[in-house]
């Protein structure tokens, strides 16, 4: 059974890829049916039709051959083939006292028109073909107008038009389903690529924030240790302890961030929660240990926030204070405020660094402000970052307390 099904599938595939061969076979089959039918006489005896009592003449055989041969190019020119086969059928009805069933070719051609054109065309052409062939048989045929041959032409042509229209409708339905499936597949692929790009961008921002913050602190403390190593070894030891603590924190956060790339179920994947405003005091302590005085004002009552908003607020404060430590000068001071206002939370970081007319920092620029802005925009908030009048810098982020993306990480 399996080999039979396989052979049938291969044969059907071959016929689909060679439609002209299929149409030639169909034309041959129609010719055989017409020739066979021409030997039948529906009124051959009082008991019913007889077979073999009559034979078609040469003109009938020629018309049957022409009608069948016209079906070979039926897919390329369905209307022209229908017109030709209908004309051949009319000639046979008008010229022969015992017409052969040449109208069978016109019926097949009408089916082709109905299956390959639209419904209005099928209605117009089908009604015209049915009317012309039936009227010719009733008015000019050798049999009475009510003979079954005339009614048969009307019925078969009507069924051919209906069957062709049904096939066309089903084909259009299947094509529409296939198109929707392909469009849905393309949409899924585009959505997957978009999510991958967003995840890469998010991880890149986290890596930048972690590395920039902790490396800046390590750099400051290492400089302090090198400066006081000979004269004040106790202070140098304390600075090196801060370096060790900052590097340990950097490694832990890097491990947690990179761990997001692991497969689910990996035993080495991190289980600790992402940092948020709940550990804001520990973050500010690291900056104070690095020599940056930071004051904190909070009116949010440590209310719970969505994971994405909580992480974004923490990273914004971390990056803003890192920029203060790197660019605002050694005597700068910073202020951090976290205020809950309705359905938003406002994060503000101020510093009193060098005034605007002082020489600008010549260090290489980074992606800190860009990363902060991307975080805030992704959550549907707003970010402003600009110099303050009289000196210093101000960063303010307004975040909705419900993440726009719907993520709660």
C-alpha cells in the first residue's frame, strides 16, 4: 500500500508539473467517450437505447477530433477554446440528422472557463453557452424539442459551470489560507529577530552599566592607594579593600548578566534577583567609599515596582553617578532623589561639578546617556539630561509604575 501511494503521489506530481500532457490525455479520453457515444442510439428500439446499430460518418468523426484537439490548449485560452468547441457542436447539431455527442467537448471547455475565471464571467458565459446549445438542439435538431438529448445538453453544461466555479472557489480559499500562513510565518520570523535584537541591546546596556560603574570605582580607589601607599599605608589598605569589594561586585553582576544567555534549566544560571531600588543604599555606599559624597532623598516608601521599572531606575542612578565620578571633578557632590508621583516614579540625579565655562572633560565618550534614554523609552517614560545653570549636571527620568512592555523581570 505504501509503494502504491508513493507511485500515485509521484504520478500526480508529474501531471501537475506537466499540465500540457494532462490536457492531452484528457482530450484523448473525451475523444474516446464521444466516439463511443456516437455508436449509441437513444431511440434505437421500443425497449430503450441500442448500441452498435449506427456508426458515425466521416464529418462527425472529423468534428469530434477537432473538438477534442481544441481541449489541449484549454488552460492557455479557455474562452477561445469554449468558443471553438461550441461552434463545432453547433455545426454537428445543424448538419447531421443523427448528431454525435460533440457537445461533450464544449462542456469540458465550459468547466475550464468557470474554474479559471471569475464568477461574473462564469455566469455570463455559462448562461450564453447553455442557451445557445440547448436552443439549437430544440429548434434545429432532428428530435422533438423536449427530447432527453436537449435536456441533457442543458443539464451537463449547467453542472460543468457549477463544478468549475466550485473548484475555483476552493482553489482561491486554499491559496488565501496558504498566503495567510506564509504571512504569519514571516511575521513570526520578524518578531523573533526583533526580540533577539532587543535582548542583545538590553544585555549590552546592562554590561555597559556594570562595567562602567565598577571599573570607574576600581580606577579611583587604585589611584588613591597608589598615591598614599608610602605615607599612609592604612588608608592605602582601606582603598585596596574597596577595590577588592568593587571588583567582586562587578564579577557577581557580570555573572548574573551573562547568565541570562544560558539555556533554561542550566544549573549554573543565576537565581538571585536583578538589582533594584531595594539595594540603592548599597550602591550609594560604593560611591561614597570612592570619594563621591552622595545624598539621598526618597518619598516612594520603598513601594514595590515592576521588575523592568525597578531595574531601569537602579541602572539610571548607577550610570548617572558613574558619570559624575568620572567627569564632574574631584570636589563634586551629588544628590539623588526618588519620588513617587501618582502612577509614575521620578528619578533625579544632580551634581555641582565644574561650571560650564570650565574646560570640558577630554576623556573618550561612552554610551551611558544613550543607554539610559533607551531604557526609559522602552518603558514609555521620558529622560532629560542637561547641564545646570551655574555648573553641574542634571539627569531626570520619569518612569511609569507599570512597564509598557508588560515585562516583569
